[in-house]
C-alpha cells in the first residue's frame, strides 16, 4: 500500500524515525514541525492520511485535527506521549480516526495506518460487511452468524451498523450515543454498555473491542 502521509511532530528525532519507517513501508512522507507548516504543506500536497502529534509549538493536535477536518476526510492518526483518557476522547471527537501512544511500535503504527487507508476506501453504501463468520447486509438490514440469521432489535442493529461501517475505528461513547440514540442520550453510557453486552452475546464478543473509558471499535 502506498500514499502521501502528512507527518507533524516537533521532535526532530521522532520526525526522522517516522520518515524512515513510513518510507520503508512504501509511503511518501510530507513532514512538518508546526501546525501552521502542516496546514501549508497539506494545502499544497493534499495528503491521503495524516499522523499528528498532540503537543505542538504553535497549537495542539486537537485544533490541527479540527482545521484539517474542515476540508479533508483523509484518515488522521494522533501520535502522542499523552496517554490520558480525556485527551483520547477529545482527539477522536475532533475527527481523529485513531490514537497511538508514544513510545510506539513502528509495525503497529504502519498496520494502523494501512487499516485506516483501507477503511477510507470503502464506500458509505457498501452493500455488505463480512468479518470472521459474521455478515451484515446493509441493503436488507439482516445479520448472519456462521450462516444463521441473528435477530437484533432495531437499536442493536443501528449500533452494529454504526460500528461496522467504521470498522477498526475507535468511536467514543458519546459519538455512538449521539448517532444511535440522539443528542439527549449523549452521556448515558449505562444504556450503551447494556446494548453492547447484548450485541456481543448475539454476534460474538470478538467483533467488538473495548478501549476502557473511551469507546468501542468493530474488529474486522
């Protein structure tokens, strides 16, 4: 897999390491050390994906993520030494697709980047999603597990569809609650946990991964 990746980090050694790792994986790297430089370079060379540090000398990665999201849907991965749960949630709600904590595994980072790019290639109207014996037919609103139909409630189906259409992407509790239930349920994590537990029981627990305190992702 190839593509142009915007990399913004103010630590020269990290920037050099990322350039080497990504180039060896076949990517073209567009480096930047500040948020302003990243926006300028992205305007001239629109990226296929971006990897952003959270702490930058002129802004923070959250604001940079917001600004990029104003005009691009390219996958964004936040790479930061800040492992705080609240910062993860802020980044994801700003439009980041994933969050990786430093020190990072180069292989894992490349794998997450490749997965994000694959997901970005899937159309919103993808007719069916298949993953490890599970089939979700988006056209007919049916779900099968190992060939047998699984009976889901409307809320369970909406929750599964929301997760599956963003396969691999970490979705916050708030994002899921607002999209599936509506804004008035934005903080009702107990409702979400109950439905996730029911959904796992019906489709298999391996399909929905938990990032404790942050949210869930569909594994597939």
